[in-house]
C-alpha cells in the first residue's frame, strides 16, 4: 500500500531500493511478493494479477518420495520444477540484482574435506534405539488417525504431532524426563559432546591475532552449537545436557556460554567480544538469537546443527556465522546430526526441496524452458542428512534411482526431439542457401539492365496479357492507371478462397526491371491481395527468404487499397523496389555467408549422440544391482556418515544429570 501510494504520488515506477541476503527465505511465493513490491507493472503487463496466477504460470507439481513426519516413506506431490523459466528469470531480474557467494568469491574458510575428498558438511548419524522405534510407531498411528479424521483436531493434529516429533528427534527426555537411554546406544547429546571435545582438543593450541595483527595471548578456537528446541529452562533441556556433558569431559564451565544469557545489546556485545578473544570455547544458541548480527567468526573452528530449522535461509544464516570474512581459520567443520528414523529426516528433506528451488531461481542462468529442482552440491549435502534418517537408506535410493532414470529418459526424448528440429533446420538452411545462391547471377543481370527512373527518366508499362503488345509510358500517372486497369480486369480471381499465391498473366516493367503478379487472399484478414514479384528471381525462392534477409523486393497491394491509391504512390513503390536492388544484393550475399556458417555449426552437433547416455546406463546398472542386493537382503555398503563405532568411547558425565545418565553408552 505504501509503495503504491509513492508510485501514484511521485508518478514513477522506481520508488524504493531493498537490500537483503535472503530475498526468498521459505517459499517460492516470496518471489511473487518481491516482484509485487518492486515491479507490479511488469506482473500486470504479463497478465499476472495474483500469487495463484504466478504459480500457475511458472511452477509445476511433481510426485517424489519423502519421509513423513512420522518417519514413514511416502509419495508426495510438491512443486518440483519451474516452467517458462527464461521469462520468469527475466521478469525477476528486471528489479533484482543477485550476487551469490560464488559470484563474490570472498576470502572465507573452506569446509574440512570428507574422507572421499569432497568439501562438504559431515552428517553424524545417531542410531535408533528402542524408545525411538516405539515412539515412531506411535507417531505413525497418530498420523494415520489424523489423516483419516478419526481424531478431533482439537485433541491432536499435524502441528502437535510435528512438534512432538521434533522434540523426540532431539531427545526423548524432552517429552518424558524419566526416560533412560539404552546402555548400548548413545543419545544425540552424547555424540555432540564427543564431536565438540574432539574439535576442542585439536585446536587447543591454535594461535589467533587481535585487531592490531598481534598474536593474541589466549589460544584455542570457538565452536558454535545451534539448537532451536530444548532451550534453557527448569525442566530437562538440551542446553544443560550438553553443558553437563562437556564439563564432564573436561571443559571448564566458564568456557561454555548460552546466547540466552545475554538479554541486552550491551550484554551481547560483551559475550561476542569474549568469543572473539578466546574466553569462550563453546557458545550454544538458537537461530533466532544467534543468527543475523552475530559477528564472532574470528576463531570459529566448527559449527554444529543439532536440529534442522524450517527455512533454508536459516541454514545459510547459521553457517554464515563461521563461513565468513574475518575467520582466521583456513578450514571449518560443519556437522549435522540426524537421529535415524526420526523427524530429522523429514526436516532436512523439506529444507532440501526448498533450497533446491531457491538456489536455481537465484542463479538466473538457465535458458531451458522447464527447470527441474535438481540439487547442486550444497543441496545434496542436505539430502544426505535427509536419507540418513531412514532405517535402510536403500529404500530411498531405489526410488530416487528410478525417478532419475525416468527423468533421464525424458531428457533423452527431448534431446531427440530437438535433434529432429535441428535436422529440419539444416534442410531449410541448405534450401534457402541454394535459392539465394541461384539469385546472384540473375541479380547481376537485372542490375546491368536497370535504368535510372529519377525525374523524367521514368519508364514503365503494365499489361494484363491480352494485348498484343504493351505500350511504355514516361508518365507515372499513366503507368499507375495501367496497373489498376490490369488488376481490375482480373478482379474476379481475387475471390478464390486459396491463400496460396496463384500466378496471373499480369506483367509490370519499371526501369527495365520486370515484375510478375500473383493473386491470393490474406491468411488473417481474408482480403483479396495482389503481389508483384521480380520475374527473373521468382524461380529461386527469393520471396520465401525475404523474412530471412530483412529486405522486401515484392510490391504488394490489397485490392481495395490499389483501387483507391494515388497514382504517384503506386509508381513510387515500384521505383523503390528497383532502386533497392543493390541493398538486396548485399543482403543476399551476407545471408549466404551466414547460412554457410550456420550449416557448419549444425553439422558439428547434429550427428552427435546424447551426451548423458553413459549416465543413464550407469544409473540403470546401479538400480539393477541395488534391486538384486535388496532381494538378496545384502546389507547396504558403508557410507561416509559417522557411526557410533567410529566415534570412540563417550566420556562419563558428572553434574546434576548424572543420576539420569548412568546408562552411558560405551563401545563393545
């Protein structure tokens, strides 16, 4: 409303400049909102009056497997790709100047490489325990009852179910403080403590510089732990559980701080300074309190996602606390903790789907008509976290491979359709090139025979073919009358229904250049037409190639127009074509050269095979091997995810929660 008021008052389109790091944070419809804020005139010109109009024009739904809130695998219809992508990107970038981190290439730390060499976040898989399994079964039953509308929404609903599922994915004690974990399985907090201590010890002696470039007296890095649920309170919570575990593992209590301890700007400034100066080794906080504006990157060595936020923009904000200019570490670890078979998988997959869409649309580089949500490397890292939550990752992999094969085969069919179009274009190029080449000697002859018609030098005649000979005239008025009379004698032919030009016996000559008339009806208006073509060029298809050349050598009239035209105007149109021969000759030669180049380019690609044939064959082979393995009940191959056995022993815990944690897991 305010922007509309400014536009109406100031009388101009541009009335505001917006700057944001996340123009699209949670939903594709936010693109429409940004366009509506900045360039509503562009939307109006495109006939888009609402968000629904925008979605119908630019998005398309697809079906794909995903993990539900209850941990079950199901097919779900979601927005899966963009349509009319070039138009969408052009419309969006009229008002949006997008610069990604890749574009800016800022000096920020790299991610610590995984065992396979990829620089990507590491997924820490928390094994499922008996309590988690039982709870997931309860969630499935609740979800089925909610979907079947057996239960009153006031008693139970998906929002309540999702909240319980998120809490259970963190720690079952958030729902039942009396719960005790099995002695052979760790909790998520156990694994977080183990990883934090590993990184803490690895960087205990790392030196850092102060703002003046001098070596700081305090050594050691800083780790950031993000957790949006289970915040500090009187009951069991993740913050106190983590702190107790870290203290039990040997970390000084003063080195562990909560963002919730700082309630004012001055308190936050003091806490952030302590983090930069090395007085704090671990800071635990939520995305809301420790996201935008938290500048503590100087010593950040690792960042831990204990839970997954709803919005991709929150992942960016979280990781931006460490992957940031001013971080003196060359590398940084990012760890994402996933409770197997829990709501974590659903959360990471939701964020994956959204991140894929936002990433593609922000890039704005594709000219494809349809753009599938095909995650890039960063988005695939989130997929790893999503699939880690399923009991047997091969289930999701099998469905995904099947969908990939379908998509590749669809792309292959599209490739062959485009190839057929390219082959048809090659035939057109050869045909037009040959036709234009055939014009050249005749153009030379016509130009040699052409006489100047300027002033009193005009000569011309027109005959309908019935006279024994034509009488030339030096008067433009008499020539025009001859044209009108010749056409009028054949006017009955103009009422034939065909839109294909039909030769007549009418011949007109101006300045020694001969034209032959054809009659037809206009394809759109159905009006009778007459067109005078250069006689000597007609067999070489020059009329067909006029659009390719950008020149016009025919003289065309509507019958009614010709009847009422001024004689001087009729003669002038013929003279203009005669005087335009030199320009037409240059255009023909330039076009022939262009067509020769186009033919060479097409021939280089038209016979090439589909470039992703090997990928399709490889994917089909993987699917076949996976199906055989699953049917033979072969255990899945080890993944790069951290397993409890690879973690080493979990340290004993002391402190206020020791009575509840006498069950600490230890390796066999």
